[in-house]
C-alpha cells in the first residue's frame, strides 16, 4: 500500500480491524498490561503495579542486552513486535546514532509509542506486517524480537523473511521469549491453551506459538544467555528466557 502517516504512525500495511489485534488487546487489558503513558515512559522500571516483579526480571535482561549493543555501529534497527515502543526507546538511547523502527501490527500501542516518545526523533513507529512487500524502509543491520517471536507461527519462516529485509551482515536477536526443548513443547502448548481458556480468551491460542531450539539448528546462531534450571525454578531475580543471536552469514 502507499505509505501514509496517521497519529504519528507510519502505515505500510493495511490495518486489520479484526483477528489478532482485537483478541490480543482484550487479553492485555484483562492481564493489566495496558499501561499509562507515564508508566510506559519509565519502562522497564515499573513500581506499585501488579506486574512489578515481572518487570524487575525484564530490567535485568534489558540491561544485559543494551550492554551488548551500546558500542555497536548501527544505522538502522528494526524492533518487530515493538508494542508501545519502550524497548525501541531504550535501544535508541543505547545506540544514539541509529534510527530504531518500532514495528508492530497493533495500532493502539504504536500510537501510544508515537505519543510517549515524540521527543525522541530516532524512533519511528511503523504499522507493518513484515510479510507485506514494501520499499520504503531502509535495510537494518539488526532486527530485534523482544517478547514477540511467539506470535509468529514458524520460526524458520520469520527468520528467512527477516534475512530478506535486512542487510547482508545483519543479526537477529530474540529476547524475553520462551524457546523450548523439543520434548517440553507439547506440555507448554497445553499449558498455554489452558491459560487462555481460563482467562476467557481461548481464541488467543491460535496466535501464540511454541518454538523449539531444534528449529534454530539450521541457522548460524549462538545462545548468548541461557537461564539456569535452578534460577528458573527459584526465580532468583534472573530472566527465565534465553537470549539468542542469529547471524545472516
Ligand atoms: C508481548 S508484546 C511485546 C512488546 C514489546 N516488544 C515488549 O518487549 O514489551 C508482543 C507484540 O508483538 C506484536 N505482534 C504480534 N504479531 C505480530 C506481527 N505479525 N507483526 C508485528 N508485530 C506483531 C503484538 O502486536 C505485540 O505488540
């Protein structure tokens, strides 16, 4: 489609009124995950809130990842599944010379991103389904999936598509998402289905996918952080999710 900007968001795909966005936003509301502008501006720091503990773990993983990126020479970065854009903001502060495209298919949270981070000229909120053809955005050297890869049905397909839209020596980073050992995936699928049913949104299961380490084997990848089993069980203030880097070459 012809690019248009509305309420600070650049549209490169036709917005979908039904389907994923609607079901996802209703669940987010029920889970208390839709935050006010002033809360979003301070993320990953969130206090006096039901999700304070969860965000404490996200602070830990954010710090680790930003440390890795802070000296990198990057010009363009895509965060795919950026939501309200808090992590795109953090990335752009860590890599001040880069433009960070906060990409999502959730117009409501992208508008919040445009509003909350309007002073940061290095963040561009974009409504784009990565599988749609577009020639408007530059090719990034880095694509980050932060807590979003589980919304893409096939790991192989999203990795190959990411390679297509990025530079020749680009990297993909997957953070704050569960990736399962093959023998644990089935139990996890059942747990998720039961969870969404219990919340009154069984249809969200259709949009939530369980990826395995096995699917990564055919790619040049490295696990940069793997939580220990003990830390997972005991909490220990450490993120329960791995951090994975996939290199195009
Ligand atoms: C749990 S949120 C993560 C938001 C943010 N990255 C964070 O770390 O807090 C997952 C996001 O992925 C987005 N998403 C799901 N499917 C997508 C798709 N096909 N293309 C782009 N974004 C998608 C959702 O709309 C949602 O905003």
